[in-house]
């Protein structure tokens, strides 16, 4: 791994009775793109807020680019970009003024590019922020987060209100940013097709825990669905790594993690046409594991 | 250069690129010295992570199918037995034929019926 860009260790965070984060640890190298997935309330937003230094964890530490998230020097803050769900924008300001107010905080702000993007994304520059549609407002939030070409981008469901065309354009901007291989991103999204396009690594959270932290292609290769027709599965020997198991009139469906090629071949030989082995895409994996 | 990439497939995208390039090189569609589009071009055209593309290219480079030269586009290696044997090329087709075989069986079709349709489809491709 190149220099670690994000380093989190044993993060715990509690809101009243709810454990938002539970022993979350990981290290991300520069240039990696993380897809953060999980059900509502799994802790994705909390994790991103801790990473950004907006929320202090009860225990544990969070570092960005070698500094504690809570105490980033200004020179590093300039290299960050965020899109959060509760965007804090000034509703009474005109869009152009808002762009300039945010831009004033960055040395590498590219005003030309901001205006060009706003034009391309149909964000009306002379309107007040409060009068924008939800999608336009989200696009403005994205624009404000990427125009200074940040080194670290934290995106919390950035495209949830965007139409398919705008979403693809937004993804295109992220790809363009990623092309120099030096920008680190954490993208939380329920749009798993988008995550598959962009992420090289997946963080999967469940009830505050980071239950999967793995390269996307290894995850895809490692989760296998085994469907045994009829009562064939009854004679099945004990299998390693079964994460899900259900039976219905058709037969038995099992989902295994890293069952191993020898096991699969042995099963194929033994059960023949009564066994269907299937690889899964990210959406299907999420449905099985979440 | 044409890639048909499905982001929501169970096959990782880098492997889709690898398989498609391997088919085109083995089938002679891409010949020695032919240049490939840059990582950036493929990533931007398909809106996918550039690392995915470069991983696919590197894999084929390690296999000796592609050659990387500083500051120039990746090219198909020279001196490859480009027209690999029919048997090797058939191997590349096997995964999708296995699926056809499975589905034909589910539909209760005979091998002859399937082959007739396959011949028709290939004639159409040729035309």
C-alpha cells in the first residue's frame, strides 16, 4: 500500500442506546476508491462524519493524511471535499454568490470550472439556493465539493436525488478526478451499480460494524450461491463459510464465502445437474449479507 | 476498440475487459502492433474506475499479450501466434456455450435445433 491516506482504529460511537459505530478499524491507501454500503442506520453517515472530524468518536482514532481528523491544519483542509446529507448551504444566497463564498476558502479554487459545471448541470446561477429543486441543490453540493480537485473526497449518498443522466455525468467527473491515481474517495451509496463502476474496495456495514472490508473483485469472486434442487442438500456434508441458508419447495439455497475451488468441484461432481452454482453481483451480495 | 461492459454483472469489470481483449487478440480481430485506447479513454468512455482498466491491461501485459512502451499507447505484442488454434479459440467460447446448453436443456430443445439456430445466427453475423 502507498502512504495511508485514511487510518481509523477502534472507532466506537454511541447515540443514546444506539451504537452507531462498533470497533471500526481500517486503513486506506492513497488512490483507493471505497464503496461504503449498508442498510439505513448501519452507521455509514456516522463513519463519514467521524472521518471528516465533524463528530468526535467515544473511543478510537481517525486520521486523514497523517493528521487527526479533528485537528486538520488548514493546508490539509483545502485538500478535502465533502458531500453530506445535511448540506449546510445558505438558502438566501444566490448560487453564484454561494460558489464565490465557498471558493474564497480555497487557494486552488477554479471559478471558471465551477461556472462551466453549473452550466453543464443546469444549476441556475442567478437563482437563490433556497429555490433550487432537490436535485439541483444536490448537484450544487457536489460541485462545491469537487471544483478544487480535492485529494480526499468523502461522499455521503451524493447522487440520491439525481436523474440517471446527471448521475452519470457526476460519476464521469469522479472518474476524471480518479485518473491520476492519487485521489482517495469514500462513496456511500445505495445505487450499487454506481458503486460497482467506481469502487475498487467495499466497506460493508451492518449495525455499526464494518463486516466486510475487501476488494470488490475479490468480494464478487468470493461470494457463491449454491442452489440444490429437491432434497439433494440433505446428504450434504458440513460446508465452510456458509453465510445464508434457506429452504423452499424448490430446494435449498446456500450462500457461501470463499468456499474454495476444491470444494466447489467436489460438490459439482457429486450433485451434477441437481446443483446450480452461481456468482453474484454486488446488489445480490448486499441482499444476502445485509 | 469495442468493449461491452456490464457493471451489474457478477463478473468483475476488469475480467470482462481481459476476456474481451483476449478473444479479440486470439481471434485475430486485433493484430500485432495494434494500439489500444489509453486507460483514461476507456475509463471515461465507460464511466469506470481507471484502476480497473489498468489492472486488466497489466494482467494481459504479464501474460505477454500486450506490450507497454513509455509514453506510447499499449499495443498488441508482436510475434504472437495470433491465429491460435481453433481448439484454443473454442475454449474461450466454452463458458457462454455452457450457458446455452443449460438453457436449451431447460427449454427441452434438441442439440440439432440449437445448432441450426446457431448456424443461422453466425451466417447473419458474417453477412
